[in-house]
C-alpha cells in the first residue's frame, strides 16, 4: 500500500500551506532549506512550522484531501489544525467517503 500524507505548514505571517508527500521529513527539509523542489509559497518564508499531518495511504486520496483542504476558508483550516483529526474523521469533515481507505484498524 502507498504511504502518502497530507500536511499543513504555518509561516511567520500565520499563513497556512497545504501539501502532500510520501516522505514527510524530506519534504519539510525541501521547504525549510528553500530547495528548488520546495513550493514557491514556502521559499519566500522565513520560518515554517508543521502544524498538522495525517497519513492517508494512496496518492490519489492524498490529492483529493489536499484539494478539499485548500478550498476551505482560513477559519475552517484553523479548526482542522486545532482538532488534528485522524484519517476517518478528516474524511468525514471534508465530506469524502471513508470507504476510500477501508475499515479502521482494530487495536
């Protein structure tokens, strides 16, 4: 199974940036070190803090979640960051079907 994550960064101006990756540590380094692969938005930032991330599985689902988050208003994004939902709750909040990831694993 693919292991993609959705993440949200906050910059020094309190703006939020949403992205997807299959290697979170590498991607954060790209953003923070202003590498060419880092997003244009984050290259202009003095500081970036990871404020939310969620492993979602397949890339296609990560991209759908990213798209939904990017369409939220700032107050809605702030609520998402504050509540830090797990995947199934995140899908519910965004109006995406939980069936896309299968059943919740049991402990």
